[in-house]
C-alpha cells in the first residue's frame, strides 16, 4: 500500500507530478482522496454512519472515521472512488447515487506523518441495515451509527459524549453488537472545522 502511486499537487491544486503514498505522507504533498458519508433517516431521525478502523491500520487504528474513504491512485478519477465503498464495507453503490458535497482541503500533522488531502466528498442516503455491510477485515473492524444532531453537538463542543450503536467483528470473526457512549478521542482527529463543514453540507443536501 505504501508503494501505491498517487498524483501530487501544489497549493493551487495543480498537478505537479506523482509520488508513492509513503513519500506523499513523509514529505507532505497535497494529494486526492475520496470520502463518502452514509446518512439514513429512521423513524424521523437522521443518523450518520462511521466505520471503525481496524487495529492493524498504520494510521489511526481503532478510531471511528468516515463511512468509506480512500486515496485516489494516479490513474484514477473521482468516479473511481466508489470502489472504496464496495471494497471497505461491501455496499454496491453507483456514482450516480452519490450527492457531491464539493472539495474540502485539510491538513493534519503527527510525528513523521503529514497528511495534506484534497478531499472529494460525497453523501449517500442509505437504506441499508447493519446486516448488509460486509467489512474488509484488513481495513475496517466495525460499523456504527450516531444521531446527526448528537454528532453536531459533539463537534460544536456542547456534548462531551455521543451514543454509538452498531457492531464490531471480534478476533473470532463474530459480530459483537455495540451500544455505548464515546467522546471525541475515539474519532480520527480530522480538524474540527472539517467535521463542522461536513455536518453543514450534509444538512444542506439531505432530501
């Protein structure tokens, strides 16, 4: 995976070449990624879905993250990003079913890891239930949902914890149901401004 070839960009989003994924994160090149957020409406309540990154992940293991996301390889366009949804969580979605939320740039640095992403962000209004998800074990160890209102309050700082419900795959490949409260420390540390932008854009685009 570290040898995957990605397009790299300058600060004006002009492509300036290609580099390996390892080099992209070591040097801090801008690069393209695909993000897709699943949202469902159940009994009049909007929920947002989050994947639980598996313990073997090099970056941000055991944390809650975007429903499905991944890097776009050098030969790919944003239309190819839908493969990440099928690969990671086993849901077949066509690009036409997605609602574009635009492009968001963000930048996170930790130790020797510099992540400067040009994120092509999409919304998918899901009718799936948890039994419909088939997880890529090397990437994803669980799937949960949280009320969108609570998720917004968490990143606005008006709530310290939110209730997550879903499942996790244990070491014996069995699904263990989850129903617990978690704080911001259990989420991938995207910038708070990113989370706030996502919530605003989701609300603006929900049908």
